[in-house]
C-alpha cells in the first residue's frame, strides 16, 4: 500500500461511503502498528496499548465520514484520536495528572520521515531518562561515571572508594533494571 495522504484519504472515503472492508484492512495494517508503538512509547503496557489501538481503529471504522482531508491528513486525525483515548484512560484510571499539551508534539508527521525519527528518538530518550531516575542515587552515579564520563570500572572504584566487584555488580544490576523498564515501555525488545 502506498503511504501517501491522498491514498489514505481515498481509502477512508471508501470506508465512509461503502463500508469497504478491504480499504479498512489496508488502513488498519498501516496505522495499527504505528498507533500501538505510539502508546508503548508513551509508557502504556502492551495490553492497554493494544486495547486503545483497537479502540482508535474502531473509531475510524465507525466515524470515517467525519474525516475531512481538507482540514488534516489521516495520520494527524488518528493520532489526535489516539491521544484523546490515552488521556481519557489516564483520567478514568487516575493513573497520573495529565496535561493534554504533553502529547501535542507526539503526533507524527507522516510526510516527513526525519521528523518521525526525531520524535521516536525523543520518546526513547524520555523513557530512558525516566528509567534512569528510577535507579537508586548511588547506582545512578555509577552508571553516569561509566557511560557519560567514560570511566572504566577500575577508575570508578578508585574514584568512589568502592571495591571493584561492587562497582561491577551495581552497574550490572542497574543495567538489568534499565533493560526491564525499557522492555516494558516497548523501547527495546525483550531478550
């Protein structure tokens, strides 16, 4: 399937006018994985991400006639629906205080692949930053010394006064915890 805005608009029109299942299937195959990844990058667990993605795609099926290609492209319209579903879920579950403005910059521009890569990188960076903030302060300091300051384990042991084995085990445990957090957020694949 071509991924141009005009092709997508034509498929939505087919869904709206004739309930064209083939057109919907093509849209689903293209957008569902992207919307699911959007939710995972925002910290949703896999089950919630899949459920919200299904909800967005059902909305497309039911309300295709409301899409106006003169006002926005389909990607923008769907990501706006996705953003709103996420906010609704968070409010309903009272998981966190939500500022709808937090999500505005997460709507990918399908016409600009570089912008999408930048948004993906920013999202991954934010997940990593939050994961690192979850480490105990002493572990975070060791990770920073090793990977941001470029010190060897021996240099870290000398600088901190900790035994070399302790430095190695704390860094290894920190990376295990970071990996689990990043896997849960969908940033890296489970090993």
